[in-house]
C-alpha cells in the first residue's frame, strides 16, 4: 500500500506539468518544490538534531552566488554550478558549525542569526566578487541538448524537471538519514544532548555533519533559485526573512518526518503565492499565522498530525 | 580628536535608545525565559505610532509618547494573556519559534495596511543641530536621549524601590522560591511582558524622528537588541543599559574608523565573540 502511494506520488511529480500546463501553475509547482527542498534542508538539521537555525539563508545565498559567479566569471555551466554551489555551502557550514555548536538551544539560534547577518553584510560590500547591492544578472543560459533536442530555457518546464529531481534527492536523503547512524545519533542529540554525549556520541561531529548535509541542499536550492530567476542580490538571498520562511515550512509541515517539509511547502507556498497574486505584498502574514497555530495546536506539524490520525508507524 | 568626540557623543545618544529597547527584552527574558523575536516589531509599532500622531492628530511625536506607552502596555497584556501564556511552558525553543511567527505576522500585517513605503517624520525644530563645544547634536536625538534616560531611571526606580518591582526581580532570580514567598508569579509575568512591550514601543516613538520607518524595520532592530542583551548578560538590567550604550558607541566609532558599510557587522562579530567566550555577558552578571 505504502509503496503504491509513493510510486503514484513520484509518477504525479513527473507528469504534473503535462496534466496542468498553465504558466502560473507550473511556476507555483516550481516554487513549492524549491521550498520543499529548503524545508527538507532545514529539517535535516532542525528536525533531526533539534538545533534551531535562523541563518539558513547563508547557505542558500552561498549556493546562489557560487552558481552565478561560476557562470558569469568562469563560464562554468549551471549544470555543474548548482551542485558545486551545494558543495561550497556544505564547506562554509563546517567552520560555522564548529563555532556555533559550542552554544546550545536559543543561544545557538541567535548565533546563527548573527553569522547570517555578517555574511549578508559581506556579500553586500564585497563588490568585486558579488557586485554589491546591485546584484548579478544573467540574460541567457547556455545551450543544453537533452536526448537530441535543445532545451528551451524560456519555457518553465525544464526548470520544473530540474527542481523535481533535486526535491526527490532531498527527500530520499532525508529518508536515508532517518535510517542510518547519523540519523539515530541526531535524534539522540535532539532528545538529550548530555545523555548522548555520555553514551559516547561525538555530538559536535554529528551536529556539524547534519549541518553540512543540510547546507548542501540549501545551497543546491540556492543555485537553482539563481538560475530560475536569473538574478541574485544580497537582500534577495541572504535575508533573515528567507531563513525564517525555511523554518516555518519545516515546522508547519512536520519536523523529523520525511514528507513533512514537502507537505509544509505545498500548503504554505500555495496559499502564499495565491495571496501574492491578489494582494502583491504581505503574503508572509499567512506564514506567521500558520506558525503560531502550528506551535499552539499541533507542534508535530501537519504531516505528523496526519500520521497520528492514521496510526502509521512510519 | 573632534571626529572622535563627535562619534562618541552620537554613539551615546543612539545607544541610550538601544539600551531602552534592550532593557525591555532583558526583563522579559529574566522573568519568563522568553527570547521574544517580536520585540523589534513592538519598536516598529511605536515608530508608526509617532508617525500617525504627527500625520493625523498633529501631535508632536515626543508628546505622543504619553498615549503610546500606556497603549503598548495593554497590547502587551493582551499578547501575553491570549497568545503567549499557553506557549511558555512548552519550552524556550517553542516560544522562540512562536514569537518568530508573531513577528512575521505583525510586520506583514503592517505591510498590508501601511504598504512598504519608507516614511520619515519631519519636525520644524529639527533642521539645524545644536552645537555645544563644536559637536553636532541633532535636536530630535537629544530630546530622545533625555526622555530615554528619564524613562530608564523611572523603570530602575520601579524595579528597585517598589514592592511589585521587588517581586519581579525575585521571580527573575528564582521563580519557585518567589512563588513560595507568596509572589503571584503569573501576574509578575504579565506585568513584565507588558512593561517590556511598553519600553520597546516607547523607544520606537523616540527613535521615529531619527530613522526611516518601514514595516520590517523590526527585523534589524531585534537582531541589534540580541547583541545588546547578550553583551550585558541575558536577564540583567544594568547589563542591558551598558550593552546598549556600548553598541551605540562601537557602531559610531566603527563607522568612522573602520567602514560605514561594515558598522552593523562589527556589532555581530562582538556578539559572537561574547557568546563564545563570555556567555554570561561582558560583566558576568547574566545567567546563561
């Protein structure tokens, strides 16, 4: 039963743009999947290890800028740039992790906020690399042929397939993590960090590994974001609001679950983008509201609640 | 030398307002263990309050503080009673996430109502700065400084001299012991939260003539506020005052001697260093 549902979901994921092909809908699905990747990324750290980060925009921004700069300055195609962006984000996560994981609970959260702000200010002022507040813009994407046909980058559908593959990878990675030692160690840390330490888990290493994995996916999503919008500037990719949005999608969807961030993204991004079509600004009001309701009435998130109702074990 | 004393003076002027915001956050943390992410939005409320006063009621923003502080006190009571009270027992991280949600909600609500336009408050008497000893002192900032000092002294007197103030400090030090001594801990929590909110809002009113106002200004202010309270030690009122003044001076010296664009980063770097090496604050009075 469960296998059939998963197979159907994957089938739906790859056929959706053929079922409904209006540009707004394809754009909406791209946004949902991108935010699902970001939510999944945050969930890997925040859900499994219980470390609340308010600075994940750092990794998104690192990925976005890496992809953009590699393409603009060195001519490396985004095809390679996006995974490299993820790796750069994962590397940046190492020093940040070793510094910030000396702190616990809310103090860790505040320190990630500070690091993210420092990095945003650096991106804003290191003009020779990032072009400062003006940002970086690309006009054309390189030609790629796929099965003998050249891809039309003016169409949204190729982007849809790229982000669909990335989202699938993020969800599979979360699943694998939940089944491996890293996941088990992380859960032990989330439940009680002192006990975890006492039974011989290297808590710093585990948390840094989780942060790095999490940063990789945020970086990949960032690289995708840059290529999809063809524009980055420090306030667009390094803002506190972006970090907070990632947290909300993961928490509202359901922490520590494999599908939670996807569900969170479907619900929040769909409502948010629809709201934006009508009123232009202020769609985050829904995010704030959803977050407050979630913490108050269902801290296990939408997916967590559904699982409880259906009595599923996993 | 003149630039040096100039930047010290303007640092202290801004720092006094930072201190006022920081004191609000730190008393709330002390009593309730809440790190209130929505604190910056209370400042934003105050700034818009000042703007509304002058734009519609034609009341001088500095006088309008007598309306907004009591109003913010009641808003604080409301927020605590109906929104936060049930969340607080769920732990520090849940309240952190909850208040982050509240902050996003408030900021975007104001964005919907007031649009994202940058606004300024122009005062007739604010055109030329005062020049005592050749140091330029903008008049609105000087008035704000004076009022911030008065308000902070009043608060300090309240905390140290009155029974309620003593009860608040007792709750902050040891909630269970305070409850055993007959202190109504729940009531102290409401009063403290409302007081913190009123301080933030009051600081917003005072800051409004010196800053641009826009709905998401709280985001930056709350981040600065964390720097201040961590510098001084979370939960310590004198620490927050010192931290606020210190941050103001460091920022204005940094803008002159290091670089204008990086002045905001200096605060965060100090913040990280203090968190890592002196988590109980520079003066070692906070509890971490």
